[in-house]
C-alpha cells in the first residue's frame, strides 16, 4: 500500500491505494488531470479512475508521493529523501 498527498491551492487530500512507481503515478496523474475540470474534484476523480481511497487529511501524516495539482508535478516529499 502507498499513501499519496494531493497538494493544491484549494485542495489538500490524502489517498491510500496500491503501490506504484513514480513513472506510473505520473501517467495516472496526467490521465486524471485531463478529465478534471475543477481542482476540488481531482482527488475523488483520481480515486475513481485508479482504485484509491480518500482518508482524512492531517498534516501529521506523511505521504510516499505528492501530486501537486498547481504545478502538475509528482515528487517524493523532502522528509522521505535520504
């Protein structure tokens, strides 16, 4: 399992689902962005398309990857870098 943080100006969400590579996540992210009209709808759309679940957001929980919907970047958060 992996945890993903969705980060945007209007949206903060945590998702949990099957583990994927960064490359595959980028592909999934692009596909969901194509179909997303409003940023606030992105987390639920991403979940429906990729079988993830939204969990309650907390700043205390650290995701394995961050999907930044403002800059359209997928990255490993700095707190996980060695």
